[in-house]
C-alpha cells in the first residue's frame, strides 16, 4: 500500500477517535486527547494531500471516518443495529474503494518550490 494512502487511512482512524471524543469527552484529559486526535487527523490528511488528489483524499478520509464512527457507535456505545445502516455503509465503502481505485498513480504536481 502506498504510504500516502496509509496516511489517509490512519487519519480516518484518528477522525473516528475525535468524533467519539466530541460526543463523550467530559474531563480536561479527554478533551486534550480529542484535540490531539483532531490535530493528528488533519495533519496526516494534509500531508497525504500533497501527493494524492485532494478531492479524492478528502472523500476517502470522510467516507472511512463516517463508516468507522457508525460502526463504533454500534459496537461500543449501544447504538441500535440496523441492517439498512450496514448496507448503506457497505455502499459508502464501495464508493470509497472505487475512488481510491480510480485515483491516478502519479503524484500531484505542485509548483517548483515543493
């Protein structure tokens, strides 16, 4: 796996953490962890966006983060399991995989100073 796509995947994992933190954080330490997760998440996304088309990178990041958040709610926080949610997450993930597969392999070209 390309290291830029790995950055996007890890950024999405941190996105799930900070979204959960926004909902459940109640102490200063938990809020600090949430802020740290936000910083790491967006830092990795920005770094990957230097080499992957930004629109594709962001769509994959948000899609994986959304799927991860919904699944975390079901698995860890007692959200009601619904087959329709699972089917829609699978459709979302199919779109994310399709975007990743359709992304060009060559690096995004920036100005000469990059």
